[in-house]
């Protein structure tokens, strides 16, 4: 049997069960082996009956002293009882609805029982233990037993034996991905040995070593891919921008002074733009830190150097806002800006022509910019806003619309610094770590239902002062439609109840772009007092007069999302208030509320978010376009990640294309891994 073979050929699986395995994502033998335990149960400890402690989970090794007998209890359960002796004491064992056990316990031989030992008076007991014949060892007992993620139709036992059979019957040794030199240096286990140990550990120390080895291997594959992507870019050339000095002119025309952080980041960008290597830079900056003007600066340099620039945003509202800001900033600079969004609109054909002829300098838009009918004359700068909503593939599509385009990626979802350096190894990172002057922290409160009346009074008082209010409705179980419905109903209930004298509007994701725009327009003009919304307001739009945000069912939102939402009201000169209604008494919800109240610092929040949510959710493939990790845990395995990064640098430094025989397995793994996420042919 080979790693690539279908799982159906593993002894004991077969065609029918293989179908069920597919539900767990297991198709091949390799998938099966990489289906790792989610937990382990230590059944290695065999104790004497006389030494048992009440409540401990242990194995007992003994013989049946009285034949098991079954009877029906008063409430209809089938009860089977037996007595076991191990020479040091006697223990009573009871099973419920398991009459078949009687047959298993036949014969004058030793059995192992694993379960929770309890005392009734001075007599030890076990209820529903795992039982197995003892021949100097066992499959289910006497060792550390893996506990796998399951699905209907697959039991722990089935998985365990399938994995065991697969490992035993592999024709070839499982190949070592990590080149020997590195494996030695980092004291890794042989992959095959590690694979055995992670499924069937001899003890917890060897399990730890196995996990470390496999995590290292996985992270090395990821890092090597990143190194290759990065190195690959170095072979491209780009047009160096001839005019970056012009940015000073733009800065002077702004109604405000750039912050120190903005200046620094703009300088970092300029240094890139002057080179004949394409820029590939990520700008991280908390909500409201002023990323738009940084993008505008780069755009201006592109235009003055004789090229075109494009910027894409994830939503139409946001694209329009950028379009407005750009038009205003470039009003008297002789720069022509166009907006390009989806759907048919009147002058669209003409706009497309003007983009192709070069008459338009800067295009701002949504995904629409990526479509095939958009052609540029000489695109040289591509900016992606809120990049976590776009995959690597989409970023690449935009880049391919020009020749070796400089790219700038902007995100308000800060990633912990250490991690971003490693994960975005293929990007250079700039951080805007300063807010424009005069921004106050948003005062944040987590409250319960008992505060409802006070909160309503507070809202009324703020509206009386002339301010505006956002009320964010909860997400409804993954369904955009139900969430939208809930928001509409909520707005209706406000209109009928506590806020009938106010202007209330509603905005949600199921509305047409035109309707959304109209609502936002009214809100930003101050015609609306209260805007009831779903999370569609999460990204981007600016209404400085809105200073109060109420978040219903705050416990349903993740930390980063709460922070993003709150960012909507940190824009003006007035003091701002965020009130989160929390209906959960769960620990994680409480912790989130606490963190939100304690800090406004996006970096701190994202670090906590990572810990609370776990890296699986935080670093989804979709979000970052990186391969999924099955073994390594980015929050816990930081040290291994660093080591893997150094190792990958060493390997690529010596063998850029991974053509040496000792790197063959690594090359295969990297190619396969990155294909899954659309990193097309990174090594061909
Ligand atoms: P974000 O980083 O969230 O995209 P924006 O670029 O939308 O932030 O900027 C938020 C607001 O701050 C805008 O109204 C913008 O005009 C303003 N702004 C940006 N930079 C400065 C600055 N240096 N001083 C004052 N206001 C600024
Ligand atoms: Mg922005």
C-alpha cells in the first residue's frame, strides 16, 4: 500500500466505509495518517485494586471470579454484573444495556478493565468500563489511547485500527520531508517514527517529540513556500518611479499635518518605488490611523511618474468613499480619478475606454476592477484595501493587469507583529502605529439587560446634544438573510417603542448597493438619528458625528470584529461611547468584554483574539491565502515557527529551486501544499 492509495484498500475499511471516511476529509492513506488525534487518554497505568483512589480513571488487570449475570432493573435497563479479583482485592463491575459483554468475559484468563473507579462504602466499583482480553498488552487499554475527531458511522475503534493497519502495511517508508542535515540539527524524529508516536504514543515525552517533529515539518513546508514566493519576486523588474518628491506637494495641500507614523510609512513606500524591483508591502494600521492618505501618496507618485494606479476595496460603499477622498485630494493636482463598480451603468463603457487609453490616471473600485474587460494603458501601482477580505489569487489578478506592478496592501486587522513578519515573509511590513492627534479613546462598557433603561436614556441625551447613534444587531446563525430580517424587525420595534420620536434607518447586507448608499448618505448628512445595522458598517465609512455605538448580543462577535465596529465611532472630535450588551456568562465572552473595556489598542486586541479564538480560525486559508495547518499551532508553536523559518532560509539560500536530491521530498510537499491555495506552480 502506498500513501497516495485510496483509503478503501486499508484492511478493514472497504468501499462502503471509505465513503463515510470521506466525510472526515479522508480519501487517501495519507489523509488517514494525517487525521490526528484531538486528544489522548492515558490508559497505561495499571493499578492494584487495593490501591485505588475514589474517582480516578485507571486500568485494572484481573480475572472474573463469579460468572457475569444479567437482569432487568426496575426501570427497564438491562444490567450486567461481574466481580473481578486481581489478588489484592475485589471489584464489582456493572454494565448497562450491554448484555453481549457476558460472552466477551468467558474463559479462565486475564482481562483489563479501564474506567473510573469509585467506592461504595469499602467496596470498589466500576461502571461501564472498557474491557479487553489481556495478552501482555492491548489495543484499547494498557497504553495511551488516541481520541480522534469522528463523524456518524465511524467509531474510535474503527479509526484506530484503520490507522494502525495503514501504518503496518505501508510498502515504503513514509518519506522524510525535512532534509537530513536540518533534521539532525533540530533533533527531529524520523517522520515514520513520529507518525507512529503521534497516533500511538509510548509515553507523553515521546508524543511531545513526535508532535514537535511533525509541526516543524509542516511549518518548514509553509515557510519554504513563502521564501520561494519572495525570492521569485526578486527576479522581476519594475519601472522605478521617477518622481516621488511630488508627495511633498500633496502633503502641503492637505487640511492636516501628516502624523509621524504616516510620514515614516510613506518614506518606506517611496524607497520601494524608486527601486527597479516591484514593491510588495503590507501597511498595517488600526482603524482611523489614516491609511487612505498613505495610499494616495503612492498613487500621486505613480501618476507624476507617468503611470496609472488602481485601488480595490471589498465593498461598494468603501470604494465610493475612497473615490470621494481621492477626488477631493487630487482636485487641483491635475489627476483624473474614476470609480469602477459592478453592474451596468451609463458611462461605464466610456470609463473603460479612458482607462485603456490612459486618460484616467487612477481607478478606484471593487472586484469589478479585476474583471477581464478592464485594461490599463500602463498600470504600475496596485493598492488593495482591507486585504484580509481578498485572497492571494485576487491580489495576483490585479497585479497581472500591468507589467511587474508595485503592490501595496492595506489592512486594519493587525496581526501580532512577530507573526506578521513570519507569515507575511513574502511581504514587507509597515506599521502606522499612531493615530491623528486629538483622537480620544472610545469609552467602552459591557452591560446586561438590567441596564437597558439607563442606556436608552443615555442614547436620548446624546441625540439631544446633536450626536448620532449606531445600533448593531446580532448575527443570526450564519444566515445573511435572517440577520437582515432581524435588523429590519429591530428597527421597527424601536420606531414603535422607546425611540418613536426619532429618525431611525436600517442598513444590512441584503440591500441593493443603491439603497445602502442612500441610507449612508442620509446618515452622514445627519438626517438620521439612529442607524440600525448589521456588520455591514464594519469596514470603512466615516461619519464623525456618530459617537455612540450600541452592540446587541456582543457575545456573538469576535474580538477583532468588535474592535472594528467600535472603530466607526473614533473619528470625530467628540467623546465616543461603545455599549456592548452581553447575554452570555461564558468565560470567553466575559474575557472579550473585559479586553474591550481595558484597551483601544488594535494590536493588543488582535493578540488576545488569537489566543481566545485559536489560530485555526484566525489564520484561515480564506483570510490569508496560506496553506492550512493541521498539526502546528501558530499561537503555541512560535519557537518552532522561528526555527522553521531559519531552516527554510538556509535551504533556499543553498538551493533556490530545490533541485538537489536531498530537497526532493520537500519540493514535492511545497508544490502540493501551495497548489491547494492557488499558489499556482510556485516551483515550475
Ligand atoms: P483608515 O486607516 O481607517 O483607513 P482613514 O484613512 O479613513 O483611516 O482616515 C480616517 C480619518 O482621519 C479621515 O477622515 C482622514 O481624513 C483623517 N486623517 C488622516 N490622517 C490624518 C492626520 N494626519 N491628521 C488628521 N486627520 C487625519
Ligand atoms: Mg480605510
